[in-house]
C-alpha cells in the first residue's frame, strides 16, 4: 500500500473521529426537554377542596436540577402587555422531581384550591409556564407548556 493512501486514510479517520466527538459533546449541551406534560384542575366542591396538578417528564443530559411552575389565565391583560420572562419564572414555586430513568425526572407540582380562591380566579383557559434547569445550568423556558380550563 502506498504511503499516500495510508496518510490519506489516517487523515480521514482523524476528521471523522473529531466530528463524532464534537457531535457527542454537542448532544450533551442540549437544553432540558419536557415531554408528556399534563395539567389538571379540579374545582372545589361542598365536601372537599379543589386542586391543580401539573406533571411532566424533564430530560437533561447532565441531570435535572429543578422545574419552576406558574399557572396564568390566558386572557390576562398584564401578561398580554408584558409577556412572562425566564427571570420572572425563576422566582416561581418548584415542582417535586423524582428520577424516572436515564437523564429523566418525573416532576409534579400540586396545590390545593379553596372555594374562596376558586371564586376569585379567572374562568376560562389557563396556561402553565415552566422553567426547567439542568444540573449544568442550562435552562428551558416555555410560557405555554400546557393548557387547562377553570370553570
């Protein structure tokens, strides 16, 4: 085999190996991803309090550090004028996250809703905003991760 073929083949292997290493490193830098998100509102009744529950699977290559959750009425004039920001959501309440497989955590946020709170709440469509943070500091913000209805 000629020297030119051997050197050309070696150079090709180095280039392909470097591209593969770059692809693997880049895959680890992806922001957290949310899947299987669901929101459920149950109005209070005479014999029980109501509840709001949001559940999602968060996947992050470096691990899941936290998930912040905020429910807001879809027809909110203040949010229409000034959309929610990642910074604002950083101060929201946290969901409880538990490991659910490789690089994935099942996160649940649940609060009770009293009759007084239900009476004061806007009726109609609501959105759930989320801010997922990975262990390496990467974040994923979405102001409309899920939708639910308050009757």
